[in-house]
C-alpha cells in the first residue's frame, strides 16, 4: 500500500467517523434532547473558569438593564409583591424623563381584580405609559394568566387598551437546560427580538394582533399558541460579552440620577428575592439581564464552532486518539492471564476516560474564553466513546451473515443523517 493510498484511507476514516458521530448526536441531542445535562455540566464548567470581578458599568452600550435591588424592594416597595404600581409609576416616570429609546418591562404589571372591594383601583402607572408611548417604544411581557372570570375580563380589557395606545406585548422566553442558559430561539415574538425588529422599522404588531382579535376569550389561548410555536424556531448562542458592563443596580429611586439613559434601550426588572436566576458563562445572572444579552446578540452575533473546527478537535485530535487508545486497551484484555493485570487494565481504561474528559473540558473552556467560540460539548465527549467502539471486535467475527448487512445499513443511515446535519449547520 503506497503513501497516497494510506492518506486516502485515513481521510475516508476521518470523514466517515465524523459523519457517523454527527448522525448519532443529531438524533440523540438535537431531536430527542437526551444530553441537556451534559450541556449544563459543560456550561457550569466554563462558568467556573471565569474570574468574575465586581461588574463595572459602561455607558457605551446601546442597551442597559435597570435592576431593582433588595434594598429598593425593602425601602421603596415595603417588601411587598406584586410591586405597588403607584410607586413603580414614580420609578418609570424617572426613567422616561431621561429620554430612552425604548423601555422593556420584565415585570408583570397587569391589573388584578380586587375581590375584597369589588372593584379595581385605577393606578397612575398605566396613564404614565400611555402618555409616553408615542415618544418611547414601550414593551410589556405577556407573562400573565387569569383563572377567574373577573380577572380574565379585566386583564384582557387592559391588554387591549395598552395595544390601542401603541404599547406592545411580547414573550420573555428564556430557554434553560437544567438551570443554565446558552442559546435563544429566533422567535420574532420573543420580547428581545421583537424590540429589535421594531427599532429597525418593522410594522409587525406581534401579540397585539391576537389580543385585539374578536375571537379571543381567554389569555391562556394566546399563551399556548405562542409557546408551542416558540420551539419550532432555530436556536443561536447568546452573546454575554457585555453582560457585566451594562447593568445598573439601584438601591433607591434617586440612584438613577447618576446615569445617562438618553436614546438607550432600557430593560427594567428585579433582582430581589431568590428566583429568576440562571447559570451563564459569566456566572449567575437574572432573567432580565439575559433578555438584554439576547438583544445584544442580535447585532453582535458570536460564532458557533464551525463544522471544520468541530471535526478537527472532536474526531481527529481527541475523538480518534481516544478511540485508538481505548480499543487497544480493550483488545489487550484477551491476553490477560492474571487478576492483577486485569485490575491494571481496568484502572487504565478509567484513567484514560477521565483524562480525555478533563482535556475536553479544558479545550472547550479555553476556546470559549479566548476565542469566544462555543464548541458543542456533546460531540466532544460522547464522540470520543462512539469512536472508541466503532467496529470494535468485527474482525474477530467469522460468521457475520445478514447481521453485518444490517449493521452496514444502520451505519450508512447514520452517516447520511450526519451529512444532513453537517450541511444544515454550515
């Protein structure tokens, strides 16, 4: 066998291995979602390698998050939830006086029927929003439901009133994998994407089209419709590069005086309590901060590891090397004659697996922090093990019969699916 033939065979093996692994991962991860825990574990590892210092606010960002801190919650709102809407109106007016481009709420400010007094107390907050909606684009989260008929009627009437006054509704969806967030869906009715599209001049009315529809009787119908549609869109990685530089934590309403919000997109949410926190590559962040990071990602997309990078790192450098070593150790078990040698072989298998797993974590973290490139951890880890057992023991089988034909069909199918996934990811 000449050198060119060896190179060709090696290239074929690499391509076959890559497509085979990619096909399995495409089915198990992308279609069935079996590896969410590995995604979360990898993200937590990347987060742990980031040295998070005290965030320093930068005024250079187009968008900013205003977080209501525990101190504000206690001092200004008397530690009561939902927040007093009249007091919240004071904070909102202070923000609007600073001439932002947009104001996006990550707070449920919808009215609730007062069953004790048999009426709904009118709040100044809604008047403030309606009076400013022609000058500032205002977005409210469609994140409320109503079970009683009184609240169904009240909230639907209120939502229609908001829509009629040029105030928009959208969905603050955050997609997490066991508490960690890396990606977002390209859903045009997601509040971050919807905000961005209207900044760019879109005439889409979004959820208000359905809210003002005459056939809508229950807000749950709208929630259900958009929730099911949301998961049909493609996912992209969130860009967290500026998440520690564009958050303002206010301890009282006067803290806003120190900041310039002119022509900025402002996200308003809370950091009080213990909920609504997620793991990101830059530590734990509140939901409203992630919504802002998604908004930032729309103009500052980050790269996912392209197919060539994934191929070189997962299957050539790590996957195939791991497969060769593991296959060698397993084949050596046939020559073992003593218990001590068997124990040594078992220890070697565990050690090699642990070492390569550690290497994969280090590689992913380095690439993410230094190149800001997300390398999917599932092919990186699972691919090593698949490579190690592909074809293992086939040369010892004499009577293969129809079984081997079935194996070839299955492998060919997986290679085909892997090819489809490869082309789709380019």
